[in-house]
C-alpha cells in the first residue's frame, strides 16, 4: 500500500525530487508569513510525512469551496498538495458512488484511526431531526458525529461550515449551525470565505503535514497566517480612505480614480481574510482591485449586515418606527404629567 | 449573535428608543406645564419677548471673559470641547454615513488626520475640565454625581473611537462594537442627566432673555 | 462590455521609493557579518516586505550583478543568481504560469536548493543499479539464445 511510503519516497517514484519540497515549502513559508528559515525543516517534515488521509464531507453547501480548492493557482507547484493528501471521500471528486463511496469512507476511517483529517464544507441543519440534508439515509448530524469520532482534526472550509453562512442567514429555515457547534473538543480549524482563498486551504493542510500540528489560530479558530489582518489593513486603496476620498457610486469620477469604496458599502474593515495579499486566480486581482466592494464573505453573519451596498456604519435595524413610537409616548406621558400637575394645582388653589 | 451585530442592531435600536422617549418626555413636561402669568407690565423700551429671547441666545454664544479672567479657563475649554465634538460627529466619514442612513442626507467629510487631531484635543480638553472640577473647591462643592456620569459617558465614545481607529483593540469588529456600545450608553443617559442641556440650553436662554427684558434689565 | 472597464492603473501604484531597499541592504550587510564570523547562513523573504518596483530596482542596483545564474525546472521554473556581492543570492521561485511563488535573498555560500539532496542521490543510485541489473539480465538472456 502506497500509504506506508513517506511522501519523499512516493514523490521520487514519480520523478519529483526533494528540491520540489524545498521550493514548495519556501513558497508555503512565504504565503503563511513564516520565517523563511523554517522552510528546510518544513520540507524535511513534509518529505518524512505519510500521505495524509482526508475525508471531505459536503453538507448544506454549493460546492463553491471545492471549486476553489481545485483551482489552487499553479498547476505544478500548488498541485503538489494533491500528491500529499489522499482524498478518500469527496462527493464531487471521487469516482465511486453509492455504497462503494460510503465504504471508501468507512475503510479510510478504519485504516487511519486517529490520523485522518475531516474537511467539512457546508453547514448542518438541525431542525426537525436534521431531515433537511441527508446522505445515504443518514442525517448530516449523524454523519459528522461518526466521521469525526476518530479524526485527528476537523477543518471547516467556507463560511457555511465555519460560521453557518448562507443557510444560517435569517430566517434560517433549516436550523443550520456552524461545524464548531458540533465538534465538541476535537481540534478545529475554520477557513471561512465564500469561497475561501484556495491557498488558505492548501496552505493550512500542508502546514499540518509538515509540522504534524495545527497552525496558530485566532479566537475564531482561523489560521492567523491567513486571517490575522483585515482587508482594510492591507488594502491598496487605504490612503484614499485616510484622505477622505471616496467613490460615491460605482460609476463616478472617484470610482474611476480608484478611490476608497467605503461609502458604497465596503466591509473591508471588518473582513479578516487574505484576499488583499494573496489575491485570487493566481494573484490576478481581488474584488476591491476589480472595482467592487468587499462584503466580508468570510465573516460571521455576513449575509445579515444590513446590505452589501450600505456603508459599514449604516444602521442595521429600522430606527424610524422605534423613534416615532417612543417619541409619541414621550410627548403623551410628558404632556399628561404636566396636565395632571396643572389640575392638581388648580384644585389646590380652589381648596385654599 | 456576535457583539457587533448586537451593538449595531438591538442595542442601538433600544438606545434610540430610550433617547427619543426621554427627550420628548422632558420637553413635553417643560412646555406643557402651565406657567404663572407674569402680570406686570413690561418696562418702557422693552423689546417684544421673542426678539429679546432670540437676542439673548445669540448674545450668550459670544464668549465673555470676566475682567479678572477668573472664568477664562472654563470658557475657552468649554468652546474647545464643544467644537471638537462637533467636528468629530459631523466631519468624520463613518459618522456621516450613519447619519445618512438615518436621515438620508450626507455632506463631504474631513480627512482623517483632522479628525484624529480634533479627537486628541477634545479628549485632552475634557480631561482638563475634570481636573478643574476636582481641584476647584467651589466647582467641586456644586458638582453632583450627574456631572461625573455625564462627563464619563461623553468621553467614553471618544476614547473607544480613538482605540478603534488606532487599532488598540483587536479585532476591528470588537472595537467597533465597543465604540457603538459606548455611544449607546451616551444616548440612554443623555435625556436624564445634565447632558439634556443640548436640547434645553436655547430654550432656557431665550426664556431668561425674555424675562429679563420684560423686567427692564440691561443686558 | 470591455469599454465599461477602466483599465487605468490605480493612481497610487505608481512606483515610488520607500527607503526599504536601504533597510534591506543594511540587513544583508549584517547577515554577511554573521556568515563570515560564524558560518551561519541568513535569509530574507522579499515577498513579506511591501516593496515597490522602484525599491526592488534600488536593491538590485545596490547588490550589483554577479557571475552565477542558474535556471531550475522544479515544479515550474526557478532562477537563482548570485548578485555582485559574493555570498548574496537572489532566489526567485515561480509557478508554471510565471507568477512569483517566493522571492528570497539568501546569504550563504550556496543556496541549499542547488545541492543534491542525499535522498535523491540514494534514489538515483537505486535506479541506476536497477537499470544496470536489468541490462545485465537481458544481456545474459541474449547470450543464452
Ligand atoms: S476600499 Fe474598503 S478595504 Fe479598501 S480602504 Fe476603502 S474601506 Fe478599506
């Protein structure tokens, strides 16, 4: 079985030298903002690692995360990740189907007990016994529970898995929850984004392989290397923000001059993600560079932030009715109190 | 619900409700409570009351330093932080955006560095005001808890705002939520304490002006 | 459709000098000190520095052009050049599409990636031996016929 071989052996059988590991790790260290001095040790670790068994569960999702994952940019360098992992179960990518597919999952779980990684995309519906999403007669809740039981770690990719995402948006008809609600104390990594930046997914998995441990995470379980800074902090339009130069609409003079998109709804300041530095499609661009606002697709509740084209400070709840009703009540009560006082005074003067 | 969604949603909504209720309630009491008629005839040469009232409002806007200079600090300092607050509230782009989303109107914003300077000056000025209040025996004697609470809820949004733009609280979401919540507290307190002067100041000045004019006082 | 897209570069990306090149040169000088005194190698990730094109040109100029230039073909092209300052190497890794995957300054006698890895050497030997053995076997078979 190829799984007994180290990745180094496995790759050299395929004519890929250890230099490729070195180069890959130099690249990885650079994207993950690790010290470049660590690259050789990472390459060493990676070459000595076994092929990582990965079970990919897809729940309430749109397959965008998979699309993104398979488009990690460079067909030679980044593709190496597909040699490093053994994707034992993945609805969209596996050849097997039906019973055979489920069997592959169970087999991998058995063979790699305590060592396999479970990648999840999509949220899990919990309402009405979880009947809104089922695979092979089992609810997502059950499949997740049984699959992660002996897993080494769980990686929730995409905002749906990480924070509930679209299914979780109001009014959340299926009672969808984020994966974090269901994993107990299994080690969990969230890689949010709609979809996530491919390099964030592959980089995180490669990090686990090279070091045998999870990368450094923030309080929302996101790898700091990719989610440590906001889009706003790394945005090339930032100087316009500071100078107060804003596009007022998508086709005005300011927009043409590349001014800040804050007023047309940019959520960059609350968006923690790597788009502004890693960019998309092989470093081509990212939404703000293409003239669109960032709508913080990797943030919790991004769908319910009051509107993609409403500026960040805008109110998110209706205020008019509340203000009107309370003001009316204020006037009524105040005037009432005043009149009662006046009456009393009148009575008092009559009595005396 | 995360903290930011809470702050921007229900918390802000609640605070605006309390604010609108409180302000209208107090104004209604003030305006609807029948006043004893002043039956005295107006002094000779007295102006019509509305004009006298209006004149007093404007007259008092002009700073008047006592010949001994004893009120120099409070007068100048008072202007500094009131103007500073106005610059920050009405000049900073995000604040204008909030106002726009509520009232539908917007105007050009000031560059951020101007806001940063105004923020620093205003905070310093408010701190100076507190120091003055604590060190001057007279001021201290007439200060009540209301004064200190009003001071605290006024400086709080300034400080949280500074921490927000200076990235002293991370992540930004939390910082923004804290800033909004400090504003929420300000909104809730405003109608019930001395900060209500924002609404009453011109009414009371006008009334004083009209009254003194009626009595023939030289202003 | 294309006439709707403004293709002008965003205003603030016009190259300007930030002074980073100077800082990097100073750091390289220190790394050279260490290399000479202790033999310890150093490395700087250029990708992590917000350098403008002008900064990069300044850095190149400061280091000068050297004598060694190596092209690798390892999961996409890589170019490794020794700069005019001996012991300072400019390492550029690209993916197959030509995008820079990593760009490093290595302060060393020779960048490690150029050395053959012991595992690769062992693997090469095994393959050579297998080949020789196979050739030997076919040779005897031919003789037997
Ligand atoms: S475009 Fe968005 S992310 Fe960029 S500076 Fe403006 S608000 Fe910040």
